[in-house]
């Protein structure tokens, strides 16, 4: 499955203390993902959370042109990443 490699890379980034915004930037810039639902699915699968818990991703974009900036998205998502790191 194509997403398995992506999920493993996301988990690896989390273990290396990457911020959620850095992980999302990997998905949107490095992998050129533009489908918000697919981005949310990857994030939720990587950190074993529901789609409902990551819906705020739809309010963030790497260019900073939407509602949430990097600091905002990090504040929302960091607890999920930290739970995974433990």
C-alpha cells in the first residue's frame, strides 16, 4: 500500500521530535499532497486518532493563507504527537 511508507515516515518524524506543522509541511510540500481529507487520513492513521480529532488540519496550509498558522496547528495537534512519542 502506498500510504504505508508515508505513515512510517510520519511516525519516524514524530519520534525525531518533529512538530505537527513540520509533518504537515512534509505531506503538503515534499509530497505535494493537496487533498485535505487524504492529509487528515494519513495523520490520523499515523497517530491512531480519529478523523474527527484532526479536522483542524483543514484550517491550516503551508503557505499560511488560511485560518490556522503553524503555532496554532502545533498547539492543537502536539498532544497527539506527544502521546505517540511515549
